[in-house]
């Protein structure tokens, strides 16, 4: 097991969010390590424009969902691929994906840096997306340092995720549906942090 510290990753809301880039800049300055830019339906040009609203020193902390072409225009941390679209060989840039079982993680572990494994709890941002209790039994041999828990994570349950020894947790609804996104993120970041 690696001694990597627990990472809290933030995923963008899928729709337009007023003042979003400003919040993201502030969150980076408050210690956000990795931000996932996921805007289904946005063009490469829209994504690049968004990234340019983020302070340049933070670009290498941004993972872009599905649109590898963005890397031709701006230097980012890496690309989040759908599982079935993962490159056959791990590229030089960071690669993540989204999975729904420990078996899936074992099958693609060589081709990714990490994966969102979900849903751990009932989703806050996706209605009807309910907790998969089987995820709570992490089999022997699973590369926990490549697993990031996703789904319904909040300040009350994040320590349960910390106790599993995974790489970290990813959040969306807990932050973006809060009255104060920055405050909500910081509450999560410091809940039970050692």
C-alpha cells in the first residue's frame, strides 16, 4: 500500500454554473489538487475558453473529460476517458476513467492512473443513482491507490471512505449544490483529515 495522502478531487457541474471559473480558481488557491472538467456537449473551443479562465499555474491540475483534442490547445494534467474508449497503452499524460466494479478496475489498472469507482453512496447530483453496497467489500489484490470513490460523498460520510485506504474521493453535488461551494469543499477537505 502506498503512503500517498488521501486526495479530494472536484468534478465540474455538467451544466453552466454562474461564476464557476472564479470558484475553481479560488479552490485551487485553497488547496484543490485535481479538478475534473466535465461538460457534456461542449465543443473543444468552449472547453479551451473555460480553461483559459483558470489561472495558468493551475492548468496542469485539470483533467478534461473525453476531449483529448483539448491537449493541442492548452497543457492540462490529462484526459478522463470512458472505459470502453481507454487507449490500449497508457499514454505519457495522466489517464482516468469511471468504473462501477472492482473487477473493472483490475481489468484496466495497467492503462490508467486512477479511476472513479461508483456509486458508494446515493448520488447527490444524479437522481435515482443509488449506493452499490458491493463496493464496500474491496477484494484482496485490488490496487486501492488507483481507486477514487464517487457518489454521494459528504462531510458526514467522507471518513468512511478515508478508512477504506483508497486513493481518494471525488465530489460534485456536495460542493456545487451548496450555498457556498468554497466553504463546502473546505469542510470536506478538513473533515477528519490527519
